[in-house]
């Protein structure tokens, strides 16, 4: 068995934990011992972790109580190598302390441009003196939150202090450098040959419908509304959009259900081991990203859900998506419900042809976007530490 790696997650109740789980699985493939450690700012884990990966969580607190939480988490980091997920004070900041205090090699992974959530290039912190005072001294002051964008901005200036950086999009590579490590799928687990789509549809109560699937948490930039508007346009009563898991951040899915409930079926979040059976029940996987700086900086995991399971995938010309899917999927312009409706119609009119295209998508996924491909890239990164 090789050295132990501690993956440090800023918030286990947030989306960054998914990338951490994926990196943990890849490191285990390479025979590293792995632990995931992080703060829990919400009430529960964002996603169900893989069974074999130990998770250590410490309650996330605002300043000044955060200093005690940080001390606790630092004590828990027992890895020979530290791998911070996201350039946040709560992950990368702590990891830098560990690197310098205990002389541990430090990797940093970036799967998102964190400042894009706050306006990206436009964001600046320029408070009045009065506001600055409030932000520091009021009990709910903004600067008491350890992941305030000001601290994220500061942490970005320390990226070069990491011994190696891994990123998952061209956008991030152009901005921060690093080794391209796109989101992969375990294509032996996500293997359509092991599942019967009809049996899956029966199991989840979907037999009477033609299923479009969005296997993740809806957010405004992910364009789920465009699919629902497309379903309004088609107005074919046996079509349904299945959303798996839903958003833990807010009531956005409830808003979608309120407006478009007749088209939506919601399934609960499920462990990764169950997801292939769920995705098997889809006729089409939809990944309709909108053209925002948030979306351009992301590699949508849902693409490889569909590709690995040989499903026809409808997605948008945003960020790296045209290169990832190319001619193995169905591309539309962002914010275009009309084009999505046309592609849905086209796929169901030529389903056999669409499924053949899905098989090509799986071949591409195995070659370029599998955990095996991730493992060979990460093995080189680790060897060069």
C-alpha cells in the first residue's frame, strides 16, 4: 500500500464533496490510502459517500468559533500527502498551514471558478467604513463567514504555493495553469450491459413515460428551465423530466415543480453505486447549461453519466461541452428551448440511430473521461511530487 492522502473539503454539505469522492476513488485505484476530511456547514452531507472511503467531518462555524473548528480539523489530517479541494480558506488555507507546519506535499484541485458565483471578474469588496465595521463585528457580519469571496480572492493568489494543481476545464487551465484532470466515470460500474432499461423504468415507476433525465441538483445556470419550456412547447403528455437528488441549497426545485410540476418526476438522492440503474431508465440525458461564467468554468458531471451509460445526450455549446461531446451527442445553443424541443423530437423519431450515437459516446467516455484515464494522469502528478 502506498502513502496516505488526506483530501480536504471546504464544506461536506456542498457540491465540492462530489469531486472529492471521485478523486478518492481514483487514488484508491492507484493503491493510495485515502481519507476525506472537511467542515460541515449544513445539516447533512451533500452526497452519499462511496462505502469504502472514511469521512471525517467537523462542524463548520463562523469566526471567531471557526478557529477552534480549524484546530480540530488540522489534528484530523493524518495523510502523508494533503490534497485540497477548491482554493478556499476552509480547504486550501488549512492545507497550506499543514504543508508548512508538518512539511507535507500539497496538491490543490479546482473544479470550479469560485469567484464566478459572485460575479467573477466584476466582483470587488469595497465597503464603506460603516459596512466594514458591521461585516467584522456584527454577529452575522459577512466577513465572519470563513468562505466569504474576499478570502477566496486572497486564496487564489496563493495557488502557486501548491506543489501541484489539477483542474477540470480549459477555462481554469488558462486562468490558473495546472494539469488537466477532467471528471471521469467508473465505466465498469456505469456499464449499460449490466442493466435492463425497461426493468429500471418499472422499478422507479417510470414505465408509462418517455424519460428525459437530469441526474443532479438543478441550479439556475444549469438550464433545467429550458428543458421544461421545451416540454411545454412539445406538449406530449407521455414525456417526463426526471430530476435525481434535487438542490440542497435552496427551494429552487420546489419553484420548478410549482411552475412545471406536470412534467417533473423527482427521485431521491442515491449512492453512486445505485446511479447506473437510475440512469439506465432514461431515454435521453439532458445537460442544458446556460452561457454564464459559472457554467463555462465547469465540467458537468452529468455529461459522463449519460455518455458512460450510452444514452443520447442533449447539451449546449458552452465551455468545454462541444469538445467533450462533439459528434457523439446532440448540441444546441444555450437558452434555446425551441432547439431542445427539436432535438427531443428528432431523437424519438430516430431512437435507434440516437442509441447508436450513445454507444459512440460511451466509447469516447471510456477513452477520455473514465476513472482509468484519470488514474493514469493522476499517477504522473503524484510521481512528480
